[in-house]
């Protein structure tokens, strides 16, 4: 365990992965309204493409006024859907300070000192932070060493992480 928290490459990769996952987790609002808009926007874009294609391929004897009217209506609808979706993204999001390599080393050293110094207290703290069993498996890929984690670790009051570290 000591070597894990001393490996600068592993800690840097962990910090980058954590930052990416946090950005993805906080980049988009979730909920029923966001989900509904995320489904309606591509559907409306597809209708616009279909109407545009129909106008371009229409025979000369077909009146285009209804198609142009539908195209304008769909474009207005799309603009409204995008405006509403953009408004959702203005909502306050949690501000999470990304851990630095120094933070992770400090955490690791403190964790290891606690584990070695007062195992019962450290065990209780870990059980609180880990609602399910966690297994760390050392591995490496083309970019270097990594840890794979099975289980979930509660890293804040409303955030947890799991998977590739």
C-alpha cells in the first residue's frame, strides 16, 4: 500500500481520471426535464433534416409552402428546446476542488498511519465510507500502472466513485 501512494505516475493519472469523472458528473443537469429535452432535441433536429430533404427532392409540381411552414415551425421549436436546455445548465452545481498529487499523498500517508496506528478506528472509518465491499486490484495498461476498483467509496456527502482509478 505504501508504494501506491508514492507512485507519482499513478497519482497523476488518478487525479486526471477523477477530474474527468467529476466534470462528466457535473457537466449536465439531470432529472426528468433535462432527460425529456435531451430526447426532444435530436428528434426535432431529425424532423428538420427530413423537411429539408423533402424540400430539396420535391418535384416541381408539388406546393412547397406547407413544407416551408413545417420547417420554420420545427426550427422555432428547436431554438426553444435548446434555450430551455441551456437554461437548465445555469443552475448552481457543486463546486468540488480536485485533489492534487500532494493531497492524495497526504491522504494516503494519513490513511496508512491510521491503519497501522489504530486499526479498529480506521476500520470503522473505512466501513462508513464504503457502503459495499471494495477491492483494489493493481494492474497496468499501455499508459502505465493503474488501480481497478470494484465497489463504491463515498468521497463526499453526495458523491461516490468506483471503477478505474
